[in-house]
C-alpha cells in the first residue's frame, strides 16, 4: 500500500514522503492515527501544492532574515540587565532579551528560535550570539551592561 506521510515516522520516512508499507500497517496504524493518508492522485496533487506553498513561504522568510541581517550590519547590541555589584546577573541571558535588542537596533522582527546562545551568559561583559535561519547565520557582538 502506498501512503503519503503526514509526519516523520521512524524507520519509514519523513513528512510528505510517498512510501510503500504493508497494508495492515497502513490501514490499522498509520492512517487511523493521522500519521499518513492514502496516496491517491487527489492527495498527491494536494501535497505537491502544499509543499510548493511551504517552499515559497520559506524563501520569503529567508529573504526577510537576510534583509534584517543587512540592516543590523556590524552593530553591537547593548542589553541592560539587572546585576549585582560584582557584575553577576541574577538570571542567565534569555533569547527574548536578544530579540528585543535586535528589534530596537534593526527595527525588524526576529524569532527567539533564531537566536543561538552557545553557553549561558551570566555575567556583565562582551559576548557573541548567533542569529540563524536555515543555512544563513551571523555572529553578532552583544554587550551586557548592568542597569
């Protein structure tokens, strides 16, 4: 039986793959649990149209991310946090704080899942965070200052 996977299934395939599975497995597990649907011509056309839409949306998001990086340029982001007199922060730097700093500096939207902080930042000072979207990534210098 040929089915179109609606989500990643271990040892079977990835989302939107057309795979051949045993009839019992397809009819009794994959289809009833919403993990797949039969590979009829109508379903195949619908999946192709949806994947084309997803690719167009991804391309548009990548262009917006590249434009944001262009606006950001070589700017150093400054983030004010509450810290002790010794320079230790009361909580580690969160991606949301970097998002707010990017929005203030570049005036464009960036999501928290696009901000990568490799190791927890817990003290005032200069650090580097990475902004990532797909294959595009950029190291951005960040200065943490006490309020």
